[in-house]
C-alpha cells in the first residue's frame, strides 16, 4: 500500500522557509528520557540483564544531570522526549525539567513497550493512560510525539490529533517541517542518522567519530540553509552521551553550534508552532 500519511513534495518546489530574526538554521536537542522494565530483555535473552539495564539506568542516575549542567551553561532548553513512566519513577528529573521550561514530547509509557501491532481500542487506552500521567505531572500536555523505537500504528497520528497533539517526529524523511494528511498535524525533522544510539550500538565508532559526524551534518545544513530555512535535530540519550567519554564530544558539538549567529537554538515545540503559524498566514 502507499503511504497515506503525507504526499510527495520535493524541497525544490516549496516556498522558502524563514525563521525568527532572520536565522538560517533551526536547531534543537531531542533529549530522550526513558524508563525500561527490568524483566524485559534487551540485547541478551537473560532476565534480569544487569549489564544492559544498568547501562540504561546510568542515564537517569548520572548522565542526565551532567547534560543538564551543560544545557544550563549554554542556555539551551531541551526538547525532552519522555516516557510517561518517567513521571512516577524519576520525579526529580521532571521537576528539574519543568523548572528549566523544557519542551515535553510524548514518548509512550515506557521504552519496553512498542505500539506496533496494537488494535485501535488497545492503543487508545494505552495513549489515554500515558496522557493521564503527563497531565498529572507537567504544566501542559505535550504537543509532540516520538514513538518508542519510532513505533506507530496506522491509527496513531489520528488518535494523537484527537488528544490535542500537533506534530510527529517519527517520520525521518525531510530537513524541513511539512504537513500531514491528518488535519492540524505536521511532521518535524528528527535526525535519525546522527542519533547517538546508533553510535552506541556500532561498537567501532568513537566519540571523535560522533563529533565529526554531527559537525559534518551541521556544516552541510548550514550551506543549504543559505537558500531556504533548514532544521537540524540532534537526538541524544542520557545513557549514551551522558557517559563521561562521550560527553566531552557532545559538549564540543553543542558549544560550536550554539555559538553560530545564524542558528536559532530552540525546541521542537517552537519549530512546530512557527511552521503552523506560517501555514496559517500563507
């Protein structure tokens, strides 16, 4: 079957995209804040899996606080891609993020449960329970969505729109936002190719390789952005770049990008709001 969620439109046939204050490139950090079940296997079939679960727990116990200090230094508001289980399991993280006015993106209940294969009623109940947890813990309901493992069903966008969401990050097919066939819903870019989780799983890559890859992405997008506005998303995980040996390379990348005068350092929420506003006035 064809993809009915969005239509094909080459970037060469679009009205040039502009950003506030004449900025050329919109940049946001997609900070994945996740919870995993201890009785669900990861890379190995053993349950419990102390090695894999411990690596992930490092992110909430240590890594995120190291990252938070860097964001405070640079004045960066994170786009926190968050499992709703985080609200009850790690309330200190949610409190710290709310105090920093982070943008919050719904990321399912837990990264141990993917939505692929759920029936409509099951998914509606699953998402309702997720939003109920967010409504109890956050100042406002999230406007954006990234599925755990970028998982969706064909019904997910429609259900999310009914719950008030306006954008998806799952469809990594563009360097600009674009409208979806679900009324009021758009796609916002998510940089899957420079997602730190890929580097973590590919054991041959080093922190220096990560730094080179991210800055290569940045430099090419900046060149392209001289013709039309582009979006660079930098997805990270607390248990990956929050590790000491990788953090120094992530910090170097952030300091360079945030120092560029033509970069709008923002959140996925603000990118979506700006694009939706420009659609309404065009």
